């Protein structure tokens, strides 16, 4: 089958495991990722419009990037090629540029854009309504989990029974064959991801500096310089910079517990589908997650980690301390990886209303 798939993402390839997962989409001879990199060697032809994300101001780069997507889809996407657009800002220009073509364009609502890139934008609720229109009247939509439709129900009060979507979970491509985990006596917690206030990192640092435990932090984000300054005189906390996702297994070898806190003050976290949930299963590493996050139900049920309260108080951390010391590790607690996700396949189906997971895999 000589079929091609193009995946558009307004992020660098290494920053989003979901993007890379699409490389293994079934039924295509070739899958091409069209990502927006921080620094790129693509500077010929139409690619001149796609300026490097970190080299120029967003006031200049973002409008030009949207123009790039429109013209790329208009002139370079062929009629027989399928397309995945991740988030609304890639979907709209590609959809408009392909208006008269016979392409199948899948709209992957990775996150509602009103809660991410346009959170500070006045009247950003208009983007939620646009996503609802596409979910109701288009066939080819993708969501990361079933409870994501509840976001639109709770925020907009709309009916979601007639939404059209397939489920593609945030299962990253991981090499974790025969991964073994032996918890050490000197407990080490790890956090690998975006450095932002809503992940409870400063509270975690304050806790770790007072106890006989270790903390390893890797990633990038707004809190980077704050964290570096905070821990510069602390021997039991290390910040090791950003990391390549294909090397994440090396990081998991260094830790005993994975920190995966999501603030209940962030509305979208109520409908989260974090990569960390799948990572902890693959690398057989107990996770620390708060009860607000939907996946905490499975964690508690299978004893694959520790579920803490949503408020990061001294009492919460005291309970966590004793829970980690008393945690009984069992490899079988992480059975869901082999049972459900190890051979997870993405199959994009056409001419079908997909309203549950059975439509997809």
C-alpha cells in the first residue's frame, strides 16, 4: 500500500512523545513529521516562512508559521496523502489550504487550545466552540482519552453524545524490555518534564531539602532559573538540564519514584492524559500522583504508586514520606503495560463514527 501520512505539530519533535508515536501508525508506507523546531536547517523555498521558534520574536514567527502551514498544504500536500493536525492552530490553516483537495485530515485535539497557547487571550472561549463544531460535524477527530469530552460539557454546557472522535492515547514509544526496578533504601524521586508552577516542583524541593531523600529534575520551562538558584547549595537535589526523550530510560534507572503532580487549580488537569502515567508502567517505577488526576484511580487500584492529596501541605508530604518508606514494590502491579500498551497500535479508520476506544484499536 503506497500511502503517505503527514503529521503537523507546532512543537519541536523531541518535545512531544505523542508526535513521535504517530511514526508507527499502521497502514502507511511513509509517515512524515512536519514540526516547528527551535532551531532548524530548513531555510529553502517555502520553509523560509517557518522561522526558528527561539531565534525570533513570536510576534513575527507565529503569523508567518500559520502562513507557512496554509501555503504548504495548498502547494505541497497531494490529493492521496492523509494528514494529522495536532491542535487547532495547525488544523485551521492546513484545512483551509486543502479545501479543494481530496485529503483526509485528522484533527488531533491534543489539548483544548483555549487552555494552553491562548489561555491569556481575551474571549478565548471562541476556540472551545470551534473545537465543538468540528467534533460535532466532522468525522475525523482524535482525542487522547474518553473523559476529555467532559471538558466541553463542564465548561460550555454542551451535549457531547453526538461528538465524532477516535481515541489515541498518549502512549509514548518506549524501549523498556525486561526493565527491572529495585527500590533503594536511600529513596530518589525524579521529575522529568516541563518546569512550571502547576507541577508542585517548588513544594517538592522544599520537602526534599528537609529529609534524607534525593531528587533529580530534568526538563525545561519557566521555572528553570528559579530551580537552579534554589538548589545551588543543596547536595541532595540535582537539576541535570533538558533531555532527549529517547534517553528517558536512562533517567528512570536513577530513581525510585516518579513525581507526577498536577494542580487542581488548573481546569484542564481534571481531564489530563499525562505521558508520565504510561512511562511509570513501562519502566516499572512507582508514581506519585494526586487524586485530582483521573489516572490516580488505576494507580490506587493496582498499587503502581502512591496517591496523595491535592493540597501540598506539610501533612501531605509527611504522609507521602511514610508511604514511600512503607511502599511494597511488586513488578506485577505494572501489568497494564504488557497487557494493554506494549503493542499499542494506532489505526486511523475512515467512513466511521468513532465514539469509543473500540473504534480505534
